[in-house]
């Protein structure tokens, strides 16, 4: 980096962006401004052009500047405090929490929105931020773990919103509209309200700035000066997530601005905290202004509503990939067996097997009759044979597949937070189905399944291509997956926010419905699970060695790239085989391996068997709940599994963290 | 109002209406064996009710009274759950003779075929002539259920009623109407283009004040500033209106000063099924005609 650049900092970049923003804003305001100047002030009557200019166009531009700056400052605080270049309101799940709280309030208690959207949003984001903190506290807020925890929380919120959308089909648009923020304004009231709120938050931040700046010295340095590092972090993050919630409560989710602006400010040479905050605010404001002005100009040509938040997410998620490439890989906690570890005696295996068997029997036999009463199906065995058997088999097989995929990925990446969802294979499948629905219309169930598998494979190939350069460094591949997930989410967001009825089918597909699965499909999935288990057992030497680290693996004579490639392919194929059954989000790939570890199993053979059994058991249980809990309404099994899995995962992670 | 309107009925429409009302009470008389039909789409279901062949089971039945309103669901109608996640086990115990689906629920068809014969109907399609698709749907369902006469009678009845509404409105010279559904305090859906509501407006001879483009489904999502106009129009919003929408808009000069807001030219109508068939069209026609008559004094 040259001296000149050091001195100038982000100024040249800001100037270029300001020029672009200026040109676009001029294009937006030129005509109405001229008209305004031409007509005398009191021409009498309602002048629509003038009113729209004064109370919609101008406040919208001002709002773009304010929201961009607010999110960027929030992101800058998060990145600085957590020393994590990937932290932001989007990646930490803060926006997702605010958004899902608003969606729940819209459907369940619209009166709450009348009391104050910001209160609802703040509660939601406080809960999700708190959860992410709980998940990563014991890891010292290690960057990749933090972002993955944020992603898990975000996926959970997404699953909840999807369920709401499916059940409240006729309010789908209202549920999803705030997920892709729109900057549309009709007065200056929201602007002044938000300016006031953000101003108060900044004032609260001011006394902390000095102490925060000391954090740059490292935790020990800060402690040496007598600061409580944890308390400082928590307060700063609380302020940043409150700022985010204020913005979301006014305009909805504007993804990735809070990630991109601080990153650009730092890349362009902003060093000290004050500099980072100021430049981030400016760059964030300009980025959102440019995006929104472009959306206004472009959307004028479209007959379809285009939410600005979805556009920033589509543009911002690839940037995550770029940032990832500049990051040093970190060393996540190992999933390997410690030296001298002995698995508990196999005596538990029969107990576990018996438990699974009992679960299947209960799920087969216990259901609810036409009037909703609990019953055993005496005399109506067809219900058991035609409907319950296939869905239970399919759920169990898909659960086992995902669990196996999770075990392989976690050992391959040496990261216990890896899973098919996190790798982006699922999101790739979702993206492909959404695109095919948009472009080709309806393909039918078989067509969707083929599209999904192709989409998953394309993402896999992309991630492989990306990973080759870093020798398949685990972190990089995980984050690439997160970027793909964000992209898929944005696209689904546009479809659902617009209220396109086809989005309903997409939601149905996403939700993992096993109710109508055929016996043939169920048996095929069973076979796939069996093949996957055998393949994983065949490769178990690698599964044993890779978690020890690349040096150890090389010393033991493993051809690393080849081993990693084979395992990655196995994991992706395995999870893709489960996708047509369970949809893209389940968490089983994360939860099952964790339960197995909590049981004290480490050796890959027993881990594989136990994980497959656990995954199958969880899915059978989830499927039984989906079938009975809100009878006659049937819930999609995949979503129920996700809603059960995410909290279970948090409990497990927290418990394990406490013990170590 | 009804008495007033009768004088505008032509002889043809009166005959149609009488034929319909004569047939409906004797439901089932046309088809000796009552068919057990399950409907996975509300447009199909409401047409079945109007044909006197009520479905025994329906998706999202618990929401029906909130969003379709009329006819009220008969007490025995079984709720078979979400359109995208039908309760197959429950449906199977009902042993339906026929299962009727629309493209919105086609993913469920392979499983439904294990329960009984499945027939898919197109419920929404942009057409040249207003209400062409709902009419065709009525005839198709009539043919399937051997209720051709009821189908023709329903069409004649609907046409007669629509003609009557048109005649009532012709005397009023109503302003153009701006049909919207509030999504929140900042966004609305404006209806027009190829949708059912526009079809009805065309049939009634009413002018739609929404002149900007609509999407392939007959609506446009827009910020509320998109409604700004100097013209003398009447805003017609469908329930439900979110509780914070109108209070928030009262703070907006852009909204407050709008000619139709200032003059109080705003009406709120009960819900009408947007992707509906002939009964929804007729319900909308009646509601808007009565409302426009009411405000005309």
C-alpha cells in the first residue's frame, strides 16, 4: 500500500461513489424538480407530481442515505468489536430476527404493530443476537463460527417465516414484504423518527468509543487498562443491533449494506475506530443511495415491484465471496478423538436401536382420527400401509442421509458447525427450483427434483472450483455456501414479497413435505441411505485422519486433495439425495452428529452408525409431530424438523461449550 | 334497493334467474347419485356451492369465512388442511369420488391419485372477454358432475345479476374507481389488468382509475405514492386494512391532500376472493354496486 493511499484513505472511493450517486439522483429528480420550479407555488388544487416529489421522492432519497449510514455504522461496530471482518447485521442474524418478529406480529397480533413496529423489531433482533452470542461465547467469538451461528439463526427464522406463509397463505405477501426492504415513503415522519432514534443510539455509543478503541490493542491490552472486555462487547453489540432493528422496523431488511460498507472502508485504508465509523457511514449511505436510485429508475421500466432490500442482497452476497478469499483460515475446534479416547462400550447400541424401533411403531400406529381424536387405527390398516409407512420410511432415510452428510462434512472441514445447509448445496437446489419456476413455469414434482439435484451439483462444482485454490480450506468453502444461501434467500424473497401465486408452490417445495411420498420413492431413498452408509464406512480411514489436521494427514500418507474431493462429493451427493424428500432446511445434518458426540462417541465407525440412527429417529419423530400436532392441519415435516432442530442444536452447543 | 333494481331487469335475465332459483333448492335432483367431491381450490369450491353440488372436503376451510365470506361453509365440510400440505390420511377416510385440483396444488396430484380420480381445472387465465375463464370453469364442472343445466342456469343468473348491477350503475355516473388492498402502511396492491376484479369492472361499465401496468396475475404492488392523482376518483379498499395503515397515512400530506381523501371518497369493502370464479365476481359486483349507490345517496 502506498503512502499516498494511506494519506487519502477512502476519500477517492467515496468521491467516485458520490459522483455516481449524484448522477443517478439527478436522473431521478430532474424532471419533477423542473416541473416544480416551473409551476407557481399556489397553482391551486392537488398537483400529484409536486406532492410525490416533495413527500415521496425526496424523503425516500433521504431515507436511503439514513438507512445506509445506520446499517453501515452498526456493521462497523460489530466488525470492530468482534474483530470479525464478516460480522454484520445480516450475517449475525440480527435482521432475520427483527424481520420474523414483524412477520409473527402481522399474522398473530396486528395490534402490536399499531403500538410500535420498532418495539417488535427490537425484541426479535435482541433474541436472535442473544442466541448467536450464546452459541459462540465459548469460542471467543471466533469469526467463522460466529458467522455460521448467525446463519443457523437466520435459517431458523427463514423456516419460521415459511411456515407462517404456508399456514396463512392469504397473508403471504404481508408476511414476506418486510423481508426484502422497500424504501417507499409517503411523508417525512418516518425519516425524522428514524433520525432521532439513530441519533440517540449514536449518543449512547459516544462514551464507549474511547474504551472500544483500546480493544484494538487486543483483549489482554484492554484488560490491562482495567476494562471489562465482555461487558464492553455486549453493550456495543446491543447498541448496534438496536440500530439495525430501528432501520428494519422502518423499511424492512436491507441486506449486506452493513457488511459491505465497513469492509470497503477498511480495504480503502480506514484504520482507527473513529475513521472506520465515519467512512463506513458515508460509504453505506452512498451505496444504498446508488442502489435505490437505480432501482427507482429501472423499476419505472418494469411492471413488477422490485424491493430495494432484495437487490442489495443479490449484489452484496457475491462480495462475501471476495472477502472470504482475503481471510486467513482459522483453526476451529477439532472433532477428532483425543489421543487415548475410548468410545463407551457398545452396550448402548441395542438400547438405541430398540428406541428407534419403538418410535417407528408408535409413529405407525398412533394418529388422529377424522374427528381429531387420538386413536389406534383398528380396522383401518390402509391408513398405516398407504400413508404412514411410506412417509416414515422416507423421513427416516432422509434423516439418515443428512446425518451422514453432516458427519462427513464436519470431519472433512474439521469444523463441528459444518452441514449440508451451511455448505450451500441446499441453497443451490432452492435457487435452481426458484429460477426454473420463474423462467419455465411449472415442471411438476419430478422436474423439480431433477432441477434441485442439478442446482445442488452446480453449486458444489462452483465451491470445488473455488476451493481448489485454497487446497479446499474448510472455512472458505463454508462461507461460499453462506453466500449462495443469501442469494437464494433474496430471490425467494422477491417472489414471495411480490405475491406471485407461484411463490406458494416454491414455499411448498422448500418446506420438505413427505406426506404424499410414494412407497417406491421411500424405498429408493432407503437404498440411497444404505449406499451412503457403506460408502462412508469404506472411506472411514480418511474420516479418522482428516480431523487430525493436514500435517498429520500428510505424514500418514494421505493424498489430501484427493481425499477431500472424494469426501466432499460423497457429502454433497448424500445430501442431494435427501433433498427431494425433505427440502433444503432441516438442521439434521448438524444436530444428529452433535447428539452422537454428546453421547461420547468419537470413532468414525460408531459415529456413522449412531448418527444415521439418530438422524432417522429425529425425522420420524418430527414427521409424527407434523402429522398430529395441529390436526387436521398437517405441517411440512422438513420445517418441523428445522424448528425443532435449531433450538436443540443451540442447547447441545452450549452444553458442550460449558463442559470443555 | 332490491325493489328499485327489479324494474331494470330484462325479460331474458329474469327467466335465467328464475330457472336458477328453481333448480338450486332441489340440489341433487339432477344427479340422482350425489357425488362426494373434494376441492383443493377455493374458486372450484365456490362454483360447486353455486351449482348445488357442495364439496364434502375443502383445503383451508377454517379460513373460508374470513376470506370468501359467502356462501357460509356448511357445518359438515371437512377441513383437509393447507393447500400445499393436504391431509391425505383424513381425505382418504372420506372416500371421495372425485378430487378437483388447480395448477396451484398440482404438486399434490400423484398422492391424491391414490385416493380417488383427480381432475385438474384451470381457474385463472388471462382472456379477451371478461369472465370467460370463470364461465368456462362453470361449464366444465357442470359437465363433469352431470349438472349442465345448473351450470347454464348459474351463468344465466350471474349474467342477469351483472346486467342488473350495470343498469343500476348507469344511472349514477360513478367516478373511476381505484381498487386496492393494503399490504401495510406504505404499500398497496392495485388491481387491474387481467384480474377478476377488472373483469367485473369491465362488465359493469365501471372505469378503473389504475392505468399503470399490472402483472400477469392482475395486480401491481406499489408504494402508496403510486396512487397520487388529481383526478376525481373513488378509492375502494378491500378488508382487511392493517390497523396502523390509515393512522400512519393521516400523517402524510401526500395522502391527506389527495382529492379523494380530502373529499372522503373512500370505501372499504368486505373481502372478495381474488382468484375466484363466478360467485366471487357476482359478490364483488353486488358489493361495489350497493356501495356506489349508497354514497351517491
